[in-house]
C-alpha cells in the first residue's frame, strides 16, 4: 500500500460518526497479558503492531488495565501536545519513579511545570557553551587511553566517556573514580530492571526473586551515592560551576526555600541516567554508522577540516557543521533509544475519533515510529541526506520524528545532549579511524532504553590529528 493511501486509511476514521472498534493484539494470555511476546522480542513485537493494525491497537501490560499503542503520527502529536497537560505520565514513568522518585521526568501537571522552571537555568545557552570545553577535554582524555591496533568495545568505551563527562558537568569531580564506577554498575542493574518491570505485570516485582533483590539493592545504592554527593556540596557551600551547584542555588517556588537534598537528588538522577545510558548508545551507533560508510566518514572529515581546521572544536563551531548534524539526526532516527513512552488518561479523553476512558494507558514507540517505511522511505538505510531541507518536507509528516518527545514534556536536556553528541563525535573522528571486525553484526537490545549489542572495532590513530596536538 502506498504511503499516501495508508495515511488516508489511518486518518479516515476521524470523519466518521462512529469510529471502528480498536483492535486487540493477538497472543495475550491470562495473568501475563502480552509479557511473553515482549520479553521474547519487545522491539519486534511492537514493530509488528504497526504492520498488522491501524492507528490504535490494544495490548495488555498489566492485567485489568487497558493499554493502547498509538501508531498514527497525528494521534501521537495530539497525545503529546494537545492532551499533554491533562495526561498523567503512565506506566513507564511510574516504573522509572522507583529509581528517580518525584522528579521532572516523572512529574505531571503543574508540579512538572514548576520543576521544569527550577531546572531550566542549568540548560541555558551560556551553561551549555561552557560545557563544550569540558566535553572535548574528557573525550580527548578517553582517546588517549585507547591502544592503537587493539580491539575496542565502542559501546563500553562510550559508557566510560559519558560517565566522565557526566562527572565533570554535573558533579564537577565531587565523586571519586571508584564511586562513579559503582554508580555506573548500579545504574545498569536498575535500568535493566526498569525495562523488565514495564513489560511484566506488577505482581511479579513483589515476588522474593534474586532479580528483584538485585534491583532493590542497586536502586538503594544509587540513591545513597547521589545523596552523599549532594550532602558534601551542601556542607562545603562552594559553587563548583556544575549543574549540582546550580540546583543548590535554586529555590522552591511554593516555599521560597532552597531545594531539599531529596528534591535535588530526584532531579540529578535523571541527568545521571540520560548522561550514561542514552548518550553512550547514540554515540556508539553514530561511530558504527560513520565507520561502515567511507563516503560518510570522508564527508564528516572534510566538513570538520573546512570549518575547524587545525584547532579544537568550540561551541561556536557546532551550528556550522550541517553534515555532522545530519549524521547525528539520522542516528537518532534509525537508532532511537526509546522503545515505549507512556501517558495515562486522568478523565475520559477524546483521542482523534475515539473516546478513551479514564485510567487508560497510552503508549507509542519512537524506535518503531522512526523505522516505518510509510513515513521514512528505505527506513533501515542510514542516509544523512534525507535531512536536507529539500527532502525534509516530503519524507515525513509532523509527529513522525520525535527524538526528544514533544510538547510540555519534551526532554529538557535536548540541547545539552545534541551539544555533547556533536562535540564527542567530532573530537573522536578527527583523532581515530575505526576498523570494524569482519562479519560483525550489531543489533538493538531493548531494556529500559534501546542500546546496541557490543560494537567491536580496532583503533587506529590519525597521524595528523589537530585535537591531539592542540587540546
């Protein structure tokens, strides 16, 4: 079916007085719902729904609760933007709340608006510009540790790099290296646990299983680590110029008092998660794709050479790198780290032609949405030029590309993340030529976020690296 025909079919119910019934995905079983399909292959199962059903399809995550997968870009946009202020965050964010507590990521309504305003100064242009020097320095320090000619697990190396950048931009080095390594390990356990808890019914997490005990222990350890860092900076009373210091200076809009240690910890934890899991995955995918195509690699290097020359990259350079920007944008499309984003209706809600009861879970999958062939021609082809201005209007419709979400709950750290990605990729690719292992296949693995399987490549340093000489 042609793209236009399919979109017309999906949108046609909007004009009907009585919309067609919402289909239910096959394969649900008592007590577990669709958990078996999700645990076996969550990305494949969600992607199959786009092929086999229309704009809405019902699945069961929690028995007794209705979950609708929203698949039409226009309805997704309605859900995120038009209905955003009236919806609760839903199941995924409830499970994330077991780690993050009451943070800007998990809050809804006016509580979310208030928390977002408190965090906003940390993500302003002056702060992000200042962080570029730190990001570049940490990237160069990481490359210095790679052994030329040896094999490198790029995904793991990007986790280490992301952790180092996180340490300097958020914590200003207030946690020692051993503590940060423990934090990384504990976060990995918790994020895997969150992904499983989204897919499994709630009763499973109450069982005395080793899996649940590991999750609870790691969650408590993460909270204790962040609490320690917050307490030490509060006691020292020093402005270290990091995000943590900015939060220590913020005040609660309701009380006028400084934020409590609990409030600060709740806001720092999402930054720690995003600064390791998601950033590392996108960086690894971007380097993997650049390395696989010599023409893309040459185009990136030529642009960097023309714009930057022999000096290190700066914040002012980033808007002058349109091709690298398209490479990162295409990475966010093809390899998005989000596989299930949820909201929940608080009252009976109109979504397109359908009237949805209160307490209904609404969800969409960025990973599947960005790979829909009706929205993105040849979706599995990594093509940075699909983002050229001339092609952009023809390639997809509003609501089809949502790398950072949309509406009032759009990711507050989107500019920070893009700056970090552009800076790190530019710095690495100028210094290093990667050589993929022969016959290696890299595939997406979905837990709480979608990450690549091991990305193994040999490292070769470029002899004329300007970054190495001058930074």
